[in-house]
C-alpha cells in the first residue's frame, strides 16, 4: 500500500496546482491517474472507472474549498452568479452520477477519454476572451443561469470533474473577466463535487455483490477513502499556490503543456477502454 500512497500524493500535487491555476477541480488528471493506480491495485474492471470518478469528485470537494478561498481573498468570486447557478449544479450532478452509474465501465472510460481529448484541443487552440472588467449584460436570466448550472453539473459528474473546463469558458463568454471566471468556477466546483460524490457513494451501494466483494479495503460505494484522504490532503495545500500564479503570471505556456497532456491521456484512455477494438 505504501507505493500507492506515493502515487496518490503525486496525483494530488498536480491536481491542486491545476485547481488553483485554472479554476478546475483537476478531475481530468485525477480520474485517469486513479484509474491506472486502481487497476494496479486490482480493482475489478466493472467498477474501476466508477471508483475513479467517485473518488475524484470527493477529492474535488476539498480542492475547491482551498482554491475558492484563495480566489475569494482576491475578490475574484462572483457570488451573485454562483448563487443562481448552485441549485442547477447540485441537481445536475446528482442526475449525472445516476447516469454514470449505469454506464458500462469500458464505455465510461472511453467517454472520459474523448472528453479529455476535446478539452485538450479546446485549451490548445481556442483562446478565452480577455476583459479588463466584468460585463454581465449578456448573462442569461436567473432561471437561465440555474439551467446553465444544471448542464454543467450533469456533464461534470459523468466525467468526475469540478466543471472548470466548462464553467470558465462559459462565464468568460457571458462577460466575466478571466480571473473572475476562474475564481467563480472554483466556487462552482464545491456543489458539483459534493452532490456528485454523494451520488456515487449512494449508487455504488447497488453494485453487483460479486464485484463489491472483489473491491479492496477502503472502498465505500464508488469512493476510495484512502485515495481520497491522500489526494485531498496534498491538493488542499498546493491549490493556493496555483491561485497566486493565476494573478501573477501569464499561464499560456503551462496551459498549452496541460492541453498536450490531456490529448495524450485522452488517447490512452480510449485505446485502453477496448470499446473500439473489433
């Protein structure tokens, strides 16, 4: 178990930095990393991807708290927008967890791989608008913002992410300057991860008894408690470092490097899923 703890800590370090820097929960890195680690630990294929997603969402609860505190201290969280989106984020995440729980593990892994690849392409070739100040005149109505939160929450729970890859460009499009879009996205990760992790914990109780018996110690529902503790502990302390970098350094080079990493991870996940093998 000792070597796996080191792997968990390494994954948490990367996730924490990305959470603070880009306003994401780090799930696009945590989920693939956990899938590979859990596979080496002998987690059965039928539950492998689900445990990876559920554990990722649980870790994002802690990561998002650390990240949003750092961004909020700089006044970068638009709480009025967050309050309108939050009910949708919670409802969408619960529905997304339910949908993910009934998708076959290999298919779910392929979906995540395709998602990671597309996010990598977006980050590599599409630029976020650069505004000096917020211009919220394009925002949807309050009901529209709740619906927007529902869409983000649903997709995020299926992929096991904090929603930043969707929330940041959407809020930027609707008039938040990039620093505030990142900060508000970090706050949005909390209801997404909380509801999503709860959903995976609950739906994981209904897994096939033979699969449940083969799960290693520490797995409750679709959440691996030991991995959750290790990843969360280190990411909580590193996320503020990434948040500080957001407000001090141009992140273009690191962003491109992260995008290339997502492209590679996405391709490997799809190939390893066996979905497209004839």
